[in-house]
C-alpha cells in the first residue's frame, strides 16, 4: 500500500510508535525536556558517532511552473531567473569541491522543459567523477524518468511534502502540477523504485499547526522505513525564511517546538538522519548540532550561479510568467534571485571549525561510499 493510500486511513497515527511520538510533542516542563535531550544525544552518538555530515546545495535553475505562495521561485513572482548549462553547473560544483564538499544537493524549481530528466542525467554524469555523493531536490517525476539519473550516478532524492494538511496544501499551491497532493506524497516511493539509495523528506513548518505537521511527517517516516527499508532516510524540518513574495508564516513554530520535534524524531526513529540547513541562525545550529542533527548544509547559496557567478549573462525577468530580457546598467552586476534568505552566513570552513570546537568531526565525504570502497 502506498503512503497516499495509507494517509487516508483514519487510524494512521494510532500505532504504538506514533502514539509515543505524539506524547513526546505534548507540552513539557524544562527538566523533562532536558532529560529527553540527554537521551537523544546519547542515541545520536550511538547511531552516528561524533560526526556531522556536511553538504552544500547547488541550485541549477530557479525557473518554475508552479505557484507556491510561500516560495521566492513561485512562477508569479517577478524575479531574475536562469537555468545553468551543464558546463556552468560543473564550474559551481568544482568550486564546492575545492572548498572540500564531496556531498552536494542539486536543487531546481519544477520546470519539465528546462529541468528535464535528460538534463539532470547529463549534469549528474558530469559531476559524478568528483562529487561521490550527489542528491537531487527537483520536481517529482515518474520512476522511469528517475532511472537514467540514478544510472548516471545520483544516489539521493529529497522531496518535502511542504504541508501534510490537505486543505492548507490546496490553498497554498494554486497552479501547476504540484497541486496534486497524492502525486507528491508518493514521490519517495517512486524514487526508491528507481534505485535511489537515500531518501529525504520534510515539511515546511509554519504552514499548518506544528504538532499535526510533525505527527504526519513521523507517519511518513514510519511508512518509508517499512516499505523502502534498503534506503537510508533523512528528515528535514525547515522553517519559513524571508523570500520574494513576502509570505508570512501562518502558524508559529518556535525554537522550543523545533527542539521538541528533533527530540521526538531521534527517540522514536534513532536510525534516521536529521538535516538542518542554513535557514537557521548560527547560534541555534551550534546548539542543535549536539542534540540529534546529523547533517548540515554550510556556506550555502540559494540562487543558481551563487558560488561563481555562472549564468549571469543569461538572466531574464519573469512578469506574470512571461520572460523579459534584462539589461544591466553600466557597472551593475546582476545575479539570479535567491529562493530564500539564509540565516547562518558562516563559510563552510567556519562551520567546520566550530563543529570541531563542539567535539564533532565534520564529514565532507560520503561515508557509505568510503565503506563500500574499503570492503
Ligand atoms: S516550492 Fe518548489 S515548486 Fe514551489 S515555487 Fe518554489 S521551486 Fe517551484
């Protein structure tokens, strides 16, 4: 049974593990939360050692056919857009490799014409020789469309449901293929069938009440652990950040709630990786690094060409979805518009040094591949 079918079951969250998860989300006094934090830290070290995997997002394109009210790339936002050529993507990736990254997440808006399966397979093949851990966060596809990308060397597929609340989902996704809630919900299973070895899921917190969102996210984790058991699984808990369109969160999700969700995930699903991006401020990231987070982005840019300036000569402005040429005035340096403003602006080297101060070993390369090579 696919998760979209299971999701309709009124008893979805009544299993023992999900009732325990819900208990962990209930209000907790400080000392109780502290005890849970100590147990979570212990479990994280048992399952992941004193390590933190580092990765960088590499934006391929900010073209998008969807209207998502909370996203800077939403097709109705008049922003500067570009899709990098495979050569330009390679230049960006080589820059990241030079900084030490061996784990890169290729990110793009959903645009079947510009960001096709062929394009992604081509880009992946170009990078696979020097970036051993390549994952994708792109518009959902059919299993057959994923297969050439896996053959080209990609090993991970990340897709956030954004919100598990159907009503909120329908209100926030008003045009484009993303309107299909169930199609998105089953995307990780299609990716697994195509051969991806790592699956990443998440919810964008702030679109629906956080306890409800977290519980449905946990139900999704539970389902994937049982049905896609050969893949390793990561979970992300992004919070809304300022972006073009100036969308405001509909529901609060404060630091304490974020901590509680991380603890609940770690205590119920100790083998699952937890990802924290540069959306969060440096001080909070340093604190969460010890609690349950196992993977962090660092030194990130959220626009295509953000690391090297690649693609600046091919920018266009979209007005109501129509492309207009852009002409820079003399001395003006234009770049593609970012998806959202990051909060932790430290360089990758600074994040790495801080992790060491905290007693954690930054891991830049893909340890699975390293172990496979050693076998
Ligand atoms: S969230 Fe994704 S699909 Fe929606 S507008 Fe942004 S890039 Fe496009």
